[in-house]
C-alpha cells in the first residue's frame, strides 16, 4: 500500500460519524477478546455482518504510520485495521471494495487523546487514495454510545440492551477465568475451557440476543460456571488477591499489556481486573451528571429552550443508567449463587469515595476517576496488592499514579505502576516478582477477602 501526504480535512466530518450499517461488514477492534466476539455475535443476531479484527498482528504498520507521540492503543488499532485491509486486498484482488466495510471505532470526550484516534486514523486511511471510501463509524460518550442512525430505528433500543448484556457476560467469563486459572488441575485447562465457552456464548447471543431472551443466556452462563468450577483443584490453597486498575485498553488487551495477568499468576497471584461494564456505566453516569449541571445553569439563566433540552437529557441518561445498573446487578446475583466473583461498585459510590477524602473530582473526568476511587476501595478492602496499568505517557494513568502512590504507601498495601509501549522492558519481570513478594508478605500478615 502506498500513502500520500495530503490531508483532506473535509473527510474528518464526512467520513467519520454515524453511518447506517446496511449491508456493509462492520469491523470491530478486539480490545478485549471475549467482549469483542460477543458484541460481534450480538450484531450478527441483529442482521449486521460483524467481524472481529485480528489484533496485534499489524503493529509494525501502526508504528509506521504514527509519529510515536500518539497513545499506544492508537498505534495498535491503526495497525489492526491496516493489516486487515492489506490481507483483504491480497485475498480479493481487484474485487476489493473499501465501501463494503465500516470500521467501528468508539471515541470519548474529555481532556485526553481518545477523542482524536478516529480523526487521526481517518487522516491515515485517507492518505491511501483507495481507502478514503472506507468509513469510520464512531460511537461517542457524548450521547452515551447511542447506536441511533446505525441500525434500523426499531432495532436500536433492543440492540443497546442486548449489547450491554453481552459486555457484562464477557466480564463474567473473564472473571471466571481469573478465578479458576490460578487453581486449575492441569496447566491450560482454564484457557481452553474459556475459549470454548466464549464460542458457546457467541452462538447463544446470535440465537437469543435479538429476541432478548436473557433467561436463556443466563441459563447457559450458569451451566458454564458449574462446568468451570470442576477445573479448580480444591487442594490448592488460596493465593494473594491482586487488583488491576488503569486505562481500559491496556487493562483488557493481553498483547498490549504483555499478558500481565498471566505473569502475575505465574508469581502466585489471583487477579481481578476492573471490568468493561464499569466504563460503560461511567459514560451514562457522566452524561447524567453533566446534564444535571447544565440544567441547573439553564434554570438560573431562565433559558427555556435549554431547560427543556437538558431535562430531556437527564431523563434519557438517567433511564439508561438505571437500566444498566439493574441489569448488571441481576446478572451478578445469578452468578453469585454459583461462584463468588468480585462485583462492580456503583459509579455514584465511586464518586462519593473521591468526595469524602477530597482526592479527585469527576469534573476532571477520564478513567482516573474510576481508578483512584477503585484503588481506595480495594486497598483497605481485602486486596493484597494493586497494579495500575496504562500506556506510556497516558494522562489519566499518570494522574492516578501521582494521586494514589502516597495513599497506598500509608495503608501499607503493595502497589505497582506498569506503563506499556511496544518495547520489552528488561526490568519488568523483576519488578513484578518483587511486587508479588510484597503481596505474599501482605497476605501472610493480613489474610485476604474470602468472599472474592
Ligand atoms: S486514556 Fe490515556 S491512552 Fe487513552 S487516549 Fe487518553 S491519554 Fe491516551
């Protein structure tokens, strides 16, 4: 593929936005393997041709078309789409048509760079003349990741409900894996089992998702959990419990974080990573919080049009958040009757944690809000160590580290920062080993939360 250097700024609005999927193939980045596959299966159930992009195979291309100042997830996702296109062109030859694909790349508002990934990647795609016709569809936090305009009107709400359901089920499958893998009877059993379970769940979502037959999905999940429990060797004693927080892409992408959880497990940990649903709930919570602020301002200034507009937003974001929290609670309640897994905190609770000790403010936004509050909950709450994982130079990740380090020090809980780019740091393994030594000491002295 040959690129040219001219930038077409008009394309940033024309070819990035909400486009009707129609007959195109929707390309989904695999930030988290299970979530991406279940989400794609849900799309397929609703009649959309959805495909998960193979990830981490095109990092060289991602690096070739970035300057090095971009965030690491931007390099990875750019590499994923470019290498997909390269392979498709080889496969299809002259029949390759960029218009038959839509690249699905959500964005986020806020002071960090996530809002710019799709614009930057648009510029790169446009630099290949034939790729200017490949559209980027962009869900945004501004409207709570609404799919309005992408699907037929009568499918939007049902898809949003089922899509959210699939993300929570993906969280549960991940948590099941982290729960059983450190105690598996034979090495590799848990990985094989979760891979098979993911495929079972894909079929389940394709079949039952569109009809919102969530009971059938939950029944399948219960069967999976019961089977998964048989992998646990009851003779292996409990291990130190480690919480992982930080930037969502790096936390979730095992290639990008150099399989951090597995490395921690190799050094004797049982790990719980923050969830995907937590971020999705935060987006709705933040929409509601901002709508309330704008509403109060409009009321003060007696701007009737604005009052009406923000009131509508309050109702919409409020209903969305309520639905998600209730649904998530329902799923975890069902899971709890089979196995103990860590539940997510309500986002309002996390905001209160920050307010109580005046640690940080939701007004600043970004994942630092969630990470700082989660650390302050986990550190004294039965965890034996905390790892903060983020891309090198990530603003929220660095902020989190600066705020929490002195606090966890005071609490005497082992803490480790793990910033990643694509380089292999020679001291990483030693740092993790030392951290895990401290976590074992902490566990010996304080024990751990047995309900986890
Ligand atoms: S959260 Fe960090 S890695 Fe992600 S866009 Fe913002 S600064 Fe970049």
